């Protein structure tokens, strides 16, 4: 008999079928597309809260996020084309409550020209990636552990630019793989490629050799290297967004 997804699933233990069914329900909820699966504390794999352990770890750390992380998933969601401002504001209300208008204003000012779906992606980007990174940075700064931060803001031109600086876009530059065949489908063709790769890959190679990146560590001020066509060091960038997530 030909093995299909259904026949394989019928032959699995009940708890596995229950888990797969639960995963399917989560996948149908677009607001949880990034955060639906997370590590669970317990046992030998993750015996304690990861943030607590990383805050106290004395080994030097570079942590990076991208401006438009969640646009990668929004761009692949056909429903995004019909997403309205009212739809997006519902998510802001749910996440920020009484501070929803303040958060909407902050994102509108710092992400001008965003569609309603992109406004949701901006919220999700920071909820899933940047706000947790801020938590790590703040915790390590309080513990006095050496930390460097980068913020990748260069937008890929592919697909008319709808991806922005999306999740994973920094990877070809981190490893200086910008000339690998096929990568142009993600990063396009731009004169910015070489200076970005030189800045990011070069910095991480130096960090690997010396234990220090070539810009100032976060030092309680969220000092960050902004990676773009022209990279520069910024102190506490986009503070209004930090404030809405740390109110």
C-alpha cells in the first residue's frame, strides 16, 4: 500500500497525532507564524531559563537583528494583500493595550510608507526578535558581560523591495557568500553588497580571533553597529520603539 501522510499519521502513537493536529491549528493563526514553537524549560536539554544563563555567561557575544525580520513571512502570505489598517490596529491593541496608539505612532514614524501588513510585520519583527535581543543585551550589561550588537537595515531589492531587511538576509553577508550562485535570488544585484560584506564578515572574523568586535560594546547604552550600504555606530537607536516594548 502506498504510504501517504494520512496513513503514516494513523500508524503513529496518539500523543504524536495530537501534537501534529495542534501544530496544524497554530499554523492557521497568522499572528503566531513566528512564535508558535519555542524551547520548553525542563530536562537535560534546557534545564534553566536561557536568558538567565546567557546573562551570566562571561564569554563575549555578538547579537544581531534585522529591521524587517517578519516581512519574510508577510510577503509569502496571500492574505496580506487584503490586510487593512483596522486589521493591523487590532494586533496593536492586543499587544500594547492602553499604549497601542503610542506604539502605532512610533512605528509609523520609523517605518514610513509601510502597508498595513507591513505595520503588523514591524510589530512581529520586534516582538519575536528585537525585543528579546534587547532583553539579552540589557541583562548582560547589568551583569557586566561583554556584548556587541548589530542592526541590519539594508533592504534587498528583490520582489520589488517588499521583503525589506527581512529575516535571514544578513546570512550571506555574515559568511561573505555574496557571490555564491543562486544567492542573487535573495540579495539581488547591488553595489552595496561588497561594503556590507566587508563590514559585517570582517567584524565577525575579528571578533572570532580577538573576542572583541571593532566597535564599542553595548555598555548599558545599547550601542549598535547599523549595517547598511554605509555602516555606522549608533547609540540607543530607535529609542521610541525600545520604550514601547519596555514600558
